[in-house]
């Protein structure tokens, strides 16, 4: 017995003095663009976006890292996706572009309904640093990822210059992952065109999720990443130009992002009437509340804290009418209550509405009475209390 006690004591002592093993690096989602069906952005009668062209896309990653991987999406494509000669470089760097491969292959075929992760690329990155990704599309290609800012050049090019004009088109990259020593908190913005930032200045990072990421990085460096999973035309309950928020929640938040916290800003497209000569009515407040509660319950089941954004005014916009205005007011009243099922509310309505006409946006922050401009997006980001996420900004 004494022998066993002695051995146990030695083992416990060794465990105390043994050096702690260093945690393995983790892969963090640092930029996203949600899969979305082909929007037929090509020429009329020929909805092909890229054909025998080199495409450059600049992305700003939300986290520092020592290496990166690209996620190439054909999840909503209708034909196999073929892409070649993908390269990545720091946008402001002077080094040569680095080849990106998948399982060592430079010519990549992504099956219908699938997404592929690239092999890791050693490339040190700082938070909020921009990378440039170029890809060669030798065949007619219909990408199925939401619109982003790209530069398109004819023929096979080693690089696409800054002088090539920017356009707002769909592409094939749905995420950038970076490798770092420890995992930050990941915040996902789930929404429609106002979250996507469809009316932000092209080539800027003026969307409200991107501005929120800047605020968090300044106040609590390297502790948070904000991902933009907005899609123009998105709805909470019904499919429109893209799958509904309820439908895409697992794919765009839970599976891809590794989310810790989510800001939900959906519903304006649901409650407005359907347009046309005989417009269909928009969704009612009870229907919308059911959808919001479902989102909160499903996210909470994964341990994800969830915040609801109030719906912003759209008086004077296309398809505005009193019924949808009443629905918006009912939803916002419920959102501000204490029993809405969410962990908090972000009052975008209060941040943007015109004090003299609360059903409308001030003229200086919108062009169409629905979407904010850059100044409006700044208001939205600045209205968010960073303390919600556990970041106490320095006084």
C-alpha cells in the first residue's frame, strides 16, 4: 500500500510541475458573403457573369492571423463551378501574389450544392487589413454568392489593376478563415440590403457591420470579429431573391460563422406589400413575431446570444402604405418589451428616424427613403452599445 501511495504522490507532483502544453491554433471566420441565387446580372438574355475573364475581389478581414483559407461556394449553383489560378496577396503589400490551391490543385471544380475550403496559405494579417483575391474563369460562370465589389478584366491576367472600374456583382467566395493562437468572439449581422450595405459607397467599408467591427477593434483590440451576412432583398419568413432568414440560419450563421452573438435585422421586406397592379399584402405582426421567436429559440439552443434590431422607417419609399407602417410600429413596440425572447434590443429605428416625421428617414441620410447612405450606416453602428457584447469602451 505504501508503495502505491508513493507512486501516486510522485505522479501528482509531476502533474503540478509539468509545463502546460500550448493550445493548438484555431481557424476563425474573418470575412463572409452569404450564398445567394444567381441574380441574372449578366447581359439581357445571357445571364452569364464571368466568361474568359479574370476577377479581382478585395476583402477586409476582421481578425489578425498567421495564415488564411478561402471558402469557394457553389451551394446554390445549378452547374459545376470551374475556377483556376486563384491567387491572394495583401492589397497594400509589395510582395507577389501567392497561389491558392484545393488539395494541391490549381484548377478547381466545385460540385453543385457544395463548398470547398482551400489549402492553408501562410500570410500574416492584421485585423481590418485588406487582401486582394484574383481568379481566372475560363468558362461561362454563374456565381451564387451575394453581390460584392469586384474588378473584372478580359482574358487571363496575372493581376487586375486598381484602374479597372469596380462593379457590384456576385462572386464565388463565401468566407475567409484565418488561423490565430486564440479564438475571439464572433458577432454575425443577419439581415437584408441595409445590412449588406447595398447603398454604401462602392469599394468602401461603410456598411454598419463593418463600422461596428472598427469600433470594437478600437475599443477592445483583437477580441471581436463582426461578420456581414446580409443579402439584398432578404426576408425573415419567405423566400424572395434569396432563401429566408429562417431557412438560411444554419448555413449562414451556425455552421459557417461559429457565431457567439448575432444581431438580427430582418423584416422590412416581409411587411411591405408585394407591388404590382394587384399588390399582395405584406406579412402581419403576429406572423413576424412567430418568426423572430423561432430565430431566437434556435440560436439560443446553440448557446448564441441574440439581439434584435428595430425596423427602420421607410415612409415615402416604394410600396409604403399605412398597413405596413402599422405592422412596423407593432413589431418595434414588441421588440422594445422585456419578454421578446431576445438577449437585448438595438434601436435602429430611434437612431435613424426623422424627429419631425417619425415614419421617414431624414433626407440627408437616404436617397430612396428606404436605404441609408454612408452617414446613415454610421449612425446605425454608433447606436450600438458595445457593452452588449462584453466590450467596455475606454472612457
